[in-house]
């Protein structure tokens, strides 16, 4: 074979058979990799969530250590009247209207857990338990015309008061019971169900951008991963234990925007 013929053969490139083989290999590799991308993304989100929950717990406790009170101006998770949870709904055209994660309120997706409920502050003891620790004001859902409503929806201040309503862990829901069991592993009723100890109340609030620890203990409030904040609340939640006897409230845990505990997030991260 002459040098000219060898040069032409070198410049000819892949044969049709070779191209078919290469494309076939790429298709096979794509089929193996793509189904796992969502899994990898979900695991990464769970890892980030668990880390943020641990960091926020530490930051809130650090704020308390430095100021002898907890931060204030928490998102109430309540509607504009401060009487019910801000639940997502469907309009007449079946378009989803914004609200909390369906796992917190049970809707609008049928069969969803109802991890939260509402409770009336029924005594001056519960109120004093919270306010003596600096938790005096919550922010209810704001006017939809507000310029910041698209991302941070809780802008209307409401002073806590005896007779006022707050979001609490739902002891009647199985997923709510799981949160209670996480916080009080030794507290059960006669049937072995987890219960909040007598005289205690688990108040749940959101960690929003107007919280008083922003710019002091933390520069920017983290968002819960993989949330469309235009239609769903995407902030972490803090759970405080208030006492009917008026003893100081205390931070019990930080939850994800869907009410998952740090243990649940960690378990899902390591799940195969």
C-alpha cells in the first residue's frame, strides 16, 4: 500500500460499524447513569438538610447563650388572620395555590400526613414560658400584593397572647407521633403511644429572614432544598417546648420544611 493510500485511509475516520458500536455504548452508559441522577440529587439534598438543621440548632442555642433569650419574630405558619395553618389549596381551575408542605397540613394531596395542628395558648403560664425567653412576636401570612410575597410570605407581626393561636405538633397523627417520640422517647401513654408530657406544648415556628438572629448569629437564612418557594413554604422549622407552669421555654429541635427530623434526613441520606 502506498503512502498516499495509507494517508487517505487515516483521514477516512470511523466506519459505519464503528459509529454504531460507539453510539450503542453511549446509549448503554446513559441508561445506566440517568436513573441514578435523581437518587444522587435526593441524597445530596438530604445531606445538606441534615447539616443545615444541625447548624441552625447550634446557632439558635448560641444566640441564647450570648443574649440569655432566644431570637424573636418567627414565621407563625398561620394564615393572615392568625387562626389556621397556611395550607395549600386548589383553585376552581385545579391550579395549586401556595401554602405549607402537604405533609404538615394534610392537603391538598389526599392522604398526606398532618404533622401540625393549631393550639390555643390557654394560660398565662404557657404565654410567660415563651415570652420570658424572648419569643414574643410571630409573623402571619402577609398581603399577597406585598412585593416580597413571592419568596417570603410571613410579614404581618402578631404579638403572642393568652387566647392566641400557634402551630403545634399534632399528637393525633402518626407522623406527628413520630416527632413526639423523637423528642420524648420515654414518654408514652398506657397503650405505648408517644405523648407530650403533661403541662407541655410543642410550638412550631418557621425560621424566616426577618428573625432577629439574622445578621447577628447568621448572615442568611438557609432554605430547605428542592422547594419551589413560589408555591410552597421552603424554610426550616424550630420546635420549642412551652410549659404551663411558666418555666422557661426551650428549643427541642429543628425540622425540615416537610416536618422531617434530622434523624429522618440522615437515614434517607444513607439509605441505599
